[in-house]
C-alpha cells in the first residue's frame, strides 16, 4: 500500500506530494525489538568512567608497618591493605567493566525503520522539497523552523522544542546555524539512529534524505 504525504517548501507552504516506500515508512511496530535496539545503542555508547584503585595501585606499602611480634598490636604486612585509611578499595567500580551489547544487523535495521514508520504515521512528520542556508545565520534558520511550528506541527504552545532534522548529506552552513538552538538536532542520513528518532517528538526530512533512505533500505 502506497503512502502519500505532502511536501513543503522552507516557507511552510505546500509544494506537492511524495509517495513513500512502505518498506521504509510503512512497517508495523514491534515494541520488543525497538526496545532491544535502544538498549543496545545506549549500552554501546556508555563511557566507563568510575574507577577505584585496588591495593596494587595505591601509594605506600614499601615496608611492613611494624614488626610481626612483640608490639601488642595486630599484625599487618602493608599499609596499602583495604582496612587501612588510604589503602586500596575492595570491590569498587573498575574501568575494565564491559557494557557492550550485540544485536543482529537485520534486527537493528528493522527497529530503525519501525521508528521511522511510527513518525511517518503521526502528525509530527514533515518533508521539505529542500533545506538550505544561504549564510551562517542562526536567526534565519530559527525563523524557518518557527514557521513550521506555528503553521503545521501540532504541539502545545508551552511545550519545549523537540525537533530532529535529517538531511541527505552534511551541510556546514546548516550545521552551524542549527547547533545553538535548544531542542533541535541536525543529522545527515548516514548518522540516523533509533535513539534520536525516539527522543525527539517532531521529525523533519528533506526530499533528498527520503530518497537516500529509500535507496538504502527499500530494496
């Protein structure tokens, strides 16, 4: 079954229609698969920062604190022992921990297309005939996005901005113009991922990005 959707220009005015591939934008959602793909991506992006030193890494411990017998005190072999202040930590977090997860390539791709299909089925999905910036101007780019918010996107006035924009290839002027706007993220089609698709409420693609995705996944 074909999926037809309106195409707009940068002024938020209708500029025709486009027929979307059901193999990319018409999949039925499998919540368990989508959840697995999200968990895998987030785990693989996790940075292992927390690290405590064990007794082999802390300073000191060059000699025995006191002789074995005759002092009336408990015997100790090193002040690097975990029971000493300044000694090593027992069972503390280590940066050797591995949080990596794996998912089948086909499963990952299907989960991504399901997220795209879910966006395409809703009211917060827009396709532009083209998206271009003539200069490095955040103000101009913000005006373009605001015109879509005011005229097309169905969102509450008090709600925070939440817009993901996907273009076919990297554009330096667009990237610089969009990077300081809160609640807006700009990606090219090569960097599309399921976490960002689910994180942002609204999705905007240019026509060339749609063609790129259909050529890649619609076979």
